[in-house]
C-alpha cells in the first residue's frame, strides 16, 4: 500500500530548482557562462510547466474517481 500519491508536478519543480542551482554553481566555478538575466525567466517557465502538469494530473485523477461509465455508452 502506498503512503501517498505520486505527484509529478513536485518532481518537475524539484528538477527545475536543481537545474537552477547547478547552473549557478557552474557559473560560480567558472565552468559555464550564461547571462544571469536568463535564468529567472527559464525557471519561471519551468514552474509554469510544473503547474500545468499538476493541473493535468488533478484532472485525470478526478476523471478516474468519477468512474468511466456513462449513460450513453461512450467512454
């Protein structure tokens, strides 16, 4: 039995944050140079993607909880 449901939106947020941290660490170490103003919009897009994923998962789970039987026989 699972203790909690898998939430892919949180996985996406975690990957976005880890990616941002790695980018800043690479820039601080001198291994990679990128414009500093570029990271915040990229992270904002990542957070929007995570919100979209969470919304889709919520919609799918709500649809499955209702059941797939319809009176007209369509699924």
